């Protein structure tokens, strides 16, 4: 069963999309939608990355509904200031 929601995506251009939501009471992924399996370098054993295995309660299904205009953005063009307002 699909649990649909509207989400803002940013690749390749910001748009509104209809996506599936993982089941929040799933015993396998605890509502995250997948399980990450970390792996290390064969010789040194240092962390080398992670493989992401999708859970059966969620699909990576997505349908783009509406592209957002370029002038509509969350942050100002120069970024946020860390100066106090006074």
C-alpha cells in the first residue's frame, strides 16, 4: 500500500513531487525506509562507505508534479548573515 506525500526535490531542478512514505511501524527499518550496511577497506579496515538496502515497506517511486521557479528559494542570494540584528 502506498502512503503518498508531497515533497520538495532539488535534482536536477527544484520541484514538487509526489513520493511514497515508509511505513512508520515497520519492524525491519523502524520507519526509515531502508537499512544501511557499512563496509570497510579490505586491508586497513577503515570505513569505506555504506550500501543502502531498501525495505519492502517502501518504494523509491516519485512523480514530479510541478517545477518551482528559480526565484523561489529558501535562502537569500548571499546566504544568511551571522551578524546580530542590532
